[in-house]
């Protein structure tokens, strides 16, 4: 007699919860990675003040670097 192993199926709610938590962790890692560098920047200031140097550093240097790293794995 051959024994078959039963596979546990996850509900759609459990799968959605897993992906929501994974996305939250992923976005948190991106925020932390953007905040590291040789020049300290304020993420809040970069978002709120369009003329700040922090915004220029985040949008033109750090965010592209972090997104490319996330894309490449």
C-alpha cells in the first residue's frame, strides 16, 4: 500500500495576509535603505518640501539605487 502525503491548503485570506505582510516588510526595507548614506537626510523633509536638498538626494540618488537593487535581487 502506498501512503500519500496530504498537502495542507491555505485559505485565500491566509495567502492575502501573507502577501500584505511581505509587502509591508519590503516597503519598510526600502524606506530604511533610502535613509542610509554618507549625508544624513530626513525622509519627512524630502516628502514635504519640494525645494529641499534632502528631496534631491532621495529622488535622484538613493531611490533609484534602492529600486535597482530591489529589482536585481
